[in-house]
């Protein structure tokens, strides 16, 4: 079986221009990877950094394989404080600057050796492996090819030691194409030590390796309980002694794409969901064990769970568990003759990440948002926000919209994701605080039956404008606070006014968003007039404009000295409560709101 490394994310770290050149050579064979290098040598093709250490450690903690075009010492010293154990650490490799050597440092059995061989072949370099099983028997039992996984109860060390020492070990192939193991002249039919390739949960062997050969087909009535489907499936798998590790995917009919039960069982077993239309399921009619006229009258095909399982498992598949019924749910299992390539099966669920980028500065973007931006095939957003994260757009198609076209960009993001293509909808600050997340959910609520149901929605948080301004100025949000938008474009002024009065009357610290624009100055004037009825002129006020960006401005003032002409749409205002205080320490002023502790 061919080794498929291309589906994994990789990070290549290069410190010099020659190293960047080598990195691009490596990138052509690994496909799905990014190159990181210092700012002064970075082009549009690389992701730049100020300091390498934090970047490398961040990638490591995200379990992203790291290839350093550098000395081994740089990687070792950088990662030493956070190295955990061989079962958790991602692959880490060093490539010499003269392209002579490729050295796996960590994660040899978690892909580093495979990656190393690919790079060594491409660069005509020497692969330096210190892994005993790699050096002597040619492969590692705990690092099988893509689509295979080792049972957690396997005695990897014992069997590897036996193979290395030349002791007789028997190979049993019960499921999947085991040619990747069979072709090696290692095995002895008389061996008492056994390695078994099987999709059964009760398979015998000192080491059991499971192939992804099983498909669980499921069906459900509208609104069926997720727990009923999960429970039914678990009982079925246990009864027929089928290994959970061998489940390649959950399969169903596409009209159930937005059913909670269908999504939940995919998440429960940690495998992809693949969907088929009724015309494709009808092609499986002759292979069904339990064709149903009732199902045909309801949705247009004679069976969902059996049909979907067979369709996903392929033309040579067999139905190993016929349809069983629960309360409004059904499930069945089909077995493929070999490991299933999920990318070639049915239709998947696209991922839409609504990403909060904070102010847009690299240091204030969460690792999860960075990962989503790097992996996304499409970036959608207001042109300014897209520009702020342009360093992460390397392979993404850009869909830029002017301000005011929020609904159009939300629809575009949903359309792209529903085609099965990972998409990032970029928002400044936090996606759920005056961001695009609420609009996405509103569109989904009012359009439940179109292709958008083929989308998984993820909301990734970011640092809000009020958090950024508060952090720069001290701790003004140290006690109860609220946020109010002064934009009356979508919310009537009377509603805004009543909310502002209520917050002031109850002594909240108040953060004011969207306070003013060139042609919209009246709301801020009205708001300040209201605020002065509840706060005296000495009340601390903070104006934060573009905090966290190169052109940031922070003004700490009091209500009586507030200059309205300095306020625009990029400004957030924080108005203290009756206890908010000024303080001068460390050569600069701070503003804080006490919470009530007694010093």
C-alpha cells in the first residue's frame, strides 16, 4: 500500500535563503505544508516570524510535524522543555543545509521515519534512522501505513524485539490487503508469537493491527435522538465483535445531512460522515438484505443504512451486519476488501470556521485560528481583515468584500463550505461579539433545507476590541461590565438608548462599540449626554483605536475632558463605573475597577 503523507499538515522551518530553497523542494513532495522563515527573507510564499522559538513550540504543541532545515541542536534546545512522550510528540526532523542528511529526532514511529524516507529520496540524501525496528526489520509495527491502526493492547516492544532478534513470528491476515507486511521476509508460520491484521475486536495476536475496512450505514427519522442511534450502533458492533478502530466512516443519505443524530454518531466514533443521494443508493438495491417499500415511498430509495454502507464500502463489499432497528433509527455494517479511501467516497461535510482574528497581529491570534487560516481553501471577509492575515493565505482563494456587504460575504462562505471545501470567514475581534457568527446562524435558521446543511460550523474566538483596550490601560473591566453598539443602522436608537440607561443605572462599566462614523455623529453625542447624567466628570474613560495594530492609539481621559472629534468607527470606548479608579505606577497611568477585595 502506498504511504499517503500528503493528507497531513507539515511545517518546514528555514532560517536562511538557501534553507528556504531546500524547503520549497521538500514542499513539492509533501504537498500539504507551510514554510516558516525570518521576516527579512520571507516572500509571499512563506509565513514570516520574528522569533523562531515560540513558533516552533506552538507548532509542536499543535501536534504538527516539524521539519527544520537546520542543526539538530536548534530543534533539541527549542523543544526540550515541552517534549512529552513518544505516544504524544509529533514527528520532528532535521535536514542538513547541504542536503546530505535527513535525521528524524522525535516521533519516528508517528510518521517521522516515513517523512524522512520521502525527503531523503527527493533530495538524494542519506536517511539517518536510529530506530531499531526501522534499521533492522524495515518498518515499525506501531507505525503502519495510512488506514491501519494498532490495538492499544498490543505488545509492540515484545514483538519488535522478537523480530529484531530473529525469533519466529507468525503473520495472520484476516482483513484488508496485508501486502505491505506480507512482502517482507520476516514471518514464520511456526512462530508462537503472532501479528494479526483484523477488523474484529476479539482478534488474537500479540500485536493486532486494524484496517479501516468497515462502514457503518445509518438512517433515522426526523428528530431522532442521537443517543438512540449511538447506543444501537455500539450494541451492534459489540455483538458482532467488530473493532471500533476499523470503522472508516459513517454513511447515510444526503437528505439527513443536518440531522443531529447523524452528525453526533460521526463525532462519537471520531470518523468522517459520508453522504449519498437517493439515486446512488438505488444502485445498491439488488445487494440489500432488507429492501423496504415504506422507505422508498418516504425518500425514494429502498434502504438507507444498508445501501449507504455498501455504497461507501465499494463494489466488492459485503454486508456483514444486516439492518437492525431501534427507536426511529437503523444501522448496518459493510466490509470492504481493502482500506477505504474516504476522499473517494460519497459527499462529505464542509467546514466553515468563523475565525476571530483579534486586532490581526500575529501575537494576538490564537493557534487554533492560525491553523484554520492556514488549512482553509478559501478566505472570505471584509478586505481590511483579509489584508491583516494575508501572511496565512498562501494556498487560499481570496473572496474580499467591502464593508456593508456582510450578508453577501456570509452567504459566500456558506456556499463554499457546502461544496466540501474548508472555508474561513474572517472577523476582527471575536467572531461572536458584533461579528459574523450570529449572521451565519441566522441565515442557517431561515434557510434550513438548502445545500448549507452540508456544512459543519466552527466558531473560533478572538481578542475583542474592549479586551485589547482594557489590557493596554490596566483592568477597567475588573468588575461587572457590558458592551453596547451605538450603531443605529440595524438597531433603533430608542432600543440603544434604553439599554445604555439600564447599564448606567445599575452601575455597569460600559464598552461602546461603533460609536461614530463620518456621516453618523449624532449617536455618540446623544450617548455622552446620557452618560453624563449618571457619571460625574471625573469618571475614567478609555478610547482605544486599532489596539494591537501598528497605528494603535490609546487615550486615557475622564468624562469631562473627552474629545468627541477623536472618536470614529475604529474606536472602542470604555466608560468606568462609580468605583473605577486612575492609578499611576511604573511610570505610566493605569485605570482599574476594583472587585471588592480588601487589600
